[in-house]
C-alpha cells in the first residue's frame, strides 16, 4: 500500500486550485479574494468551507444569493470539496 504523506489529510491543494480556476474564479475572483457582491472565500478554515459547500450541495439556502451556489455545488464530489477547502484555506492573492 502506498502512502503520500505530503497530501496531509488526503486533500490535494494543487487539484483544488485547478478545480477552483475552472469553476469558481469567474465569480469569486483570483485565489478566492472576492469580487463585488461575490464573497471572499479564502482564509477560512477547511471545516468552515467544507460545511458550507456540502450544505449548498444539499440545496440548503444560506444567504440571499444561495441559488447560484447551490447550482455550482451540486456536481462537486466529497473529494473535490476537500481539495477546494484545502486550497482556499491559505490561498493568497498578490498584486504584482
Ligand atoms: C455564479 C457565480 C458563482 C460561482 C461560479 C461560484 N460561486 Fe461561490 N458564491 C456565490 C455567491 C453569490 C455566494 C453567496 C451565496 C449566498 O447568498 O448564500 C457564494 C458563496 C460561497 C461560499 C460561502 C461563503 C461564506 O462564507 O458564506 C463558498 C465557500 C463558495 N461560494 C465557494 C465556491 C466554490 C468552491 C466555487 C467553485 C466550485 C464557487 N463558489 C463558485 C457565487 C458563485
């Protein structure tokens, strides 16, 4: 059996970043920094982000614009949610 200790609790930040840039960046901005009415989603603990995403996936409304997020969260697997949360926990947006 192979063990990959660099993956911590099984979450893969690199995969999370790829997934983020595919499906989330258009609304939440680079590295989850937030854009206009789309909330900042980086810098939160993994447990916070996973709880939010799983609730949206189940169709639970949380804020006034949950319909958008429910639609976005529906196709996510548990693994993708873990990876996204791991990436977003310390994703940073640097202005060059
Ligand atoms: C179409 C625009 C859009 C896309 C694409 C989108 N989001 Fe969101 N997201 C929102 C909006 C709007 C909210 C606030 C929803 C509400 O009012 O409940 C939100 C809320 C969230 C929250 C909760 C923030 C908080 O602290 O309450 C998380 C976490 C989140 N999004 C993650 C993601 C991830 C991960 C993806 C990619 C899989 C993604 N979002 C894609 C628009 C979007």
